[in-house]
C-alpha cells in the first residue's frame, strides 16, 4: 500500500510539473501586485504611462490601471518587437514574474508573446 501511495504521489508531482507552465494565471489588478507577490507569475492589463528604451535594447514601462502603477521590465530579446513603437497611452496586457529591483517591485516579461498591445 505504501508503494502504491508513493507511486501515485510521484506521478502527481510529475504531472503538475509538466502542466503548470501552460496554466494561465488569473488577471490581477495592478494594485494587487506587491511584495507579497514576489516570484509569482501575474497577468494584468493597464495603460502605459512611461516608456524607456535602454541602449542595450531592454525596455522598462510604467503600467497603470487607475491610481496604481507598476514597472514592467522587458529584456532586450523580448523587447525587439516593441522598441520602435510608441507605447505611451496604449493599453497592454502583460504576463510576467514579480521581482524586486533596487527595492522596488517590478514585473519581468520572461517569455516572447507575454506582452500584447491592445
């Protein structure tokens, strides 16, 4: 019986590991993204209020949905499709990982296609 329980648990863990990357997180509000969300994948929509393109090609956006705002960092290999676009004033949908950068919470876009301009 113990071996059966161990086998079922192992199979369940393997299944969760395989399926979890394909599960979409629920849509959050920007105000819900804070230090308690660190290292979690979040999905949210908002309006771009600031856009900065770094010399290396990376980009940072400030995205807000009302009074709350969060910075979104897009590494150079994911930002190439957006570098020539003026995004200020545009609505975006972002999926990324919540990280801490220089004491501030930001969302890092880690996968191609994780930011969509609406």
